[in-house]
C-alpha cells in the first residue's frame, strides 16, 4: 500500500488547500484545467489493470450479502440521496446534482482499508467491488435523467459520452492489455493511482478555486445531508447485518460498503459531462473531506459493537 493510500484523509485535505493556494495565480489556473481529466483517466486505467472481469462472479457466493448490498446501494440510497438533496440543496441545483452523484456511486477500492481496520470479511468485501463498479456506471445516467432532466442541467448523451471516454475506453484498453499479457509492463501505473488522484484534486481546485473563495459557505450546505446519510447507512448496515447475516465480520463489511462512496469515478464523469458547472465537481471533491473522518468513526463504532457481542 502506497504512502498516499495509507494517509488519504490527510493528503486529500492537503491537495485541496494546495489547489486553493495555486488558484491565486492566473497562469496556473489556466494550465491546471487541462490536467484534470488526463490524471483521472490514468488513475482509472491503473485501477482497471488490476480488475479481472471474472471476479464479478465471486460476489454471488454469498447471496444474502450480495442482494442486500445491491438493494440498499442501488434502490434505497438513490431515493434517500434525492430526498436529502431536495430538502437541503434544492436552491442550488448544481450542488444537488453533485451530492446525488456522490451518494449513488458506492466505493470500489480504498474502503477495504476501513474494512480491514474494523475486522470485517475482507474477501467478501473485495468480491463485491466489480459489481458495484459496473452497476454504478450503468445506472448513473438513469438516475440523473430521472431526477434532474426537468431542471435543464442534464444532457443524457453528454453523460454517456463522458462515461464512454473516461470509464469504458480505459476499462476496455486495460482488459485488452491483460489478455495480451502486457499489463505486467504497465503495472507501475496501479501504484500511482493515489498520485494521479492527488494531481487531479490539486488541478481541480487550482482551476476552480475562485468559485469557492467567492462563495465559501455554499459548500457547507452539504455537511448536514451528508452526515444524515452516513448515519442512515451505518444504522441500516448494522440492523440488516444483525438481522440477516448474523456475523460480525459480514455485518462490518456490509456497513462499510453501504457507507463508503466512490467520488473519483463520479468526479471523472462530472468533469467531462458538466464542464460548465464547476460546483458539481467541487461537491464531489468536498464529499471525501466529510466521508473519511466519518468512516474512521464508523470503524470505532463497529469495534465497540463487537465488544458488546454484536
């Protein structure tokens, strides 16, 4: 595990602050905008190099975990995300869209760190990752079309083009290289995933930092609905885990897969599909600043429940 992966919560904050500082310089603002999408594409390409498609079938081995996870992540969570956004963010549609995009994309990688810290079922958590990834990519355009088509912000074809460029193309290229046995020569890219994300976040805030500094309290509106969602996901995971899975390890895995979100995937799509609405992407960058400390607290809460004979 790389240094950046181990201390993600700290370097995300540092990347945001560095980007905001660099946004003061006009030359950097202009150049940094061109670095965001390439950095995210390289990050995702490195991720896809280590994702064999055959692992999707592994998630079916624990059918209860599989169906509970899919039901909550892709049926209940989108409805909750839309409702919370309507209550707290409807006055700013861009923030609302970014908030929904964050919550309807369950995490596909580093949440395993928190699963290990909580003593969860790591192989089970790993097996659901490819399923989560393919489901969120397939359903995200449908969610946005369903929830926001009347707002005039959503262009379905633009979203599909964005997914094709930043998700599907790197995925197919990575899988083709795996079949041709070239992936080993490019395996170094996988170890630089966090670095590419760091560059993307710095570039994002360097190019769009003016939008934040001029409206510093706007993004704070996301704090309350985010905290409500994470509390909801934690309680649902613990309740369903105790009721159906009846195992602390599986309950911990379920709870964390319901809480952790996949902001890099959503961010890559937002930056290309909504390039004229920077607040959508900014909402997706701010999300992890709340999420990461909350996941640390969730781990402590799960370990406490374990002591109390969950």
